[in-house]
């Protein structure tokens, strides 16, 4: 039976388990991922099944974790490492930018790094500073890195399986507030691959472009808009790098209006790039400038103010209302 109902955390766990069963070179390590099973229990039971040589705890030293993974990947292993929380990965940033991203180019293709950096990211859990960052723009800006962000249980499983099999390094952004979201998935039917966006909801009036934690919010906004007679299309990027220009631009051309929804701060961000590249490619199809609904350009706020920072249904609908409907 391949149909199972799983939470996103359970789907990620199953993806790791299946990858480790299928390939002895796959191993998992990071802070508290062994006996504890990870802060979010994504690695629960892996040490018991595969032993401490293949799923083990590390010191609290992210630079050392990534540096170790680089050496392993250079020598035939397929390491998967966890940064535990998004902002905890900053001490490893130099390793990621200077070595992980550049190794294939530096060696003229002779050395690849088939490794995955799992990054629990974004807000929605009432966490304090350093526990709710959205740092995808740093990694997306770095040539040599593939950056993906699942928004569904099925994508959590299949994108992680594909990331582990990928010949080059993948930064795997896991939306923390969706870890407990549940859905039934078919483990026997693969989802689209890395680099492919999908339309989650059809609509003829405007297109909402989202990824990771903002996809469910965009779908909720589309549902609310439908009650008012406005049909919103929702595109889930799934893959930030490589970016699926074809699917996204085709969706925007169908409606002529678009809103990009992301939790990260808006300035110099993934959302900025989406607006720029879609405007360049779809300018003559646009009935209005593309709007954005993002986090504010401030350090992540304390838990009692978090609801103001995150994109909401009301903020999305306000942005849709600003798309110059009176001129259509």
C-alpha cells in the first residue's frame, strides 16, 4: 500500500529513511538529530535503524558540520545535514558560499558535491529571534546552489528524495509551521521534479505566486476571494533555484495581474527577483504593476508581534484590490 497519511515532518522522515535504505552512501548528521530524533522529530528512529555511523549527533558547530559534509561528499558519500534552525546556519555561511557552491566550478566539473543542507525556516511557531528567519535570498543569490522549498506533504517527501539524488548541493528549506500539516500521499507516484512550479488553484482574474509557508495562506486568500466573486490563480514555486520561468510566466499571462507572497523581508529578496523577471518577460501582458506581500524590513519580531510580520489573507486581498481593477 503506497497511500499513506503523513504529516510533513513524517514525510521528510520517510524520505530520509527510504533514501538511506536505497543507498548506503546516504547519511544524516547534525545537532540533536541522533537519539533525540531532531527538535522537530524529522530524524526520529533513524539512528535506531541505521546505527550511529549513519545518523549521528555533532557538536554545536555549524561550520564544522558543513565542512565535514564537504569532505564526505568529495569522497563518495551523500551527506544530509541539518542546521536545526534557519539562523543557526549563519556560522556555516562561509563554508556554503566559498566551498559548497563553488567546488564544481573550481575543479572544472571534476568534483561535485552531492549533499543536502536541511534548513528549518520561516515563522509561524511563536519562536524568538534566530528561530524564525527566512534566509532563502542569501542562498538563492549564490550561483552553484539549488534551493527548494516544499509547501505540501507530498512535495516534502519527493523533493527531499530528489535533492538527495541530485549531483550538486541543495539547500532544502523546510517551513517549520507546516511540519504538523497532514495529508494523504501516494509514495508510488512521484511529484514533479526540482525546477518545476505547479498551479495549485486555477483562476482567471489574478495570479498569486508563493512558495513554502505562504502557499497555504495564498490558497486561503483565493478561497476568500472566490466568496466575493474574484477568481485567483495560485502558483507554488516549489523550486526557487532553478526558477520555473515558463510555468510562472504562463500563469501571469493568463490573468494579467499578479501578487508575490513571501515571508522574507521584501528588500533585495527572492520576491524582488520574481517581480523583476516576471515583469521583464510579461510586460505587455500586465494590466497592472505586480504587487508584493512580504515580511517587513525589520529583524524578526517577538512572538506576540509575529502575526503582524507574516503575510495574511487580509494583506493579500488588499494587494489584489490594488491591481487597478477600475482600468480593466
